[in-house]
C-alpha cells in the first residue's frame, strides 16, 4: 500500500478534526456557568449586587436565602440595624397581610421570603454608597441551629 499525497492529506485532516472535537468536548466539561460560576453557598439562592458588580450609589442590596435561614447584613464593616418585616406595625397593631407599610431606613428581614435587603436612603446608616469599592458580608444561620452556628459570605461591589 502506497501513501500518496491525497491519502496523507485526508489523514492529517481527519486527525485535526478529531483533535478539535476533543478540545471542544474538554472545554465544555471544564466550563462553569450559572450557579457554579457564582460560588454562592448552598444557603444563598441569589444576591444583588453580585460579587464584582458595578452599581449606582442608591442601589438596593438583596440577599435571597433558602427556606429555614435568618441573616444580618454588614457593609464596609458596619453592622446594619435590622427590622423584621413580620414585626412592623401599623397604628400599634400588626399590619394586616398585604397592607402597605412604611419601611424603616434599616436592613429589612422578610421571613416569609427569606430575604434580607437594604436600600440606601435618608436617615439610614448609608444614605448613598460613596464612589468606589464596598465590601458586603452577610452572616446567616439555620433557624433550627440558632446564632451560635453562624456562617458568613463576603463579596465586593463597586459604585460609580
């Protein structure tokens, strides 16, 4: 059997295609997208702003947890006072479900949705975020375990 130029060309082309397909397959297996790319702990479903995001000075911070957790929020080494949404009152009595309530200038824990949020506003610890990088820390714990078993997650965001 003689190897002419046409056969050698087809062999080289076939090897190149096989190598290319192998590299594409390895790339797909090694890629990280979606939840894996965020590096969030299992207890946190989503958060905004995410680690590394650029946001406006008045942007709201929201951390959404899996059911069964409680949390507190620290921004730039300042522990934000927290108000529980289920404890807000309207006229001395608990607010009726679905009623509009005035949110205080604190972090707000919503136990029904397992979220903690903070909106910079007049009267709050941060009326707006200064320009530059900020460090957020959310400390969280399973309600069943209590605060002694607290864990934390740290991230950074930048304001323009």
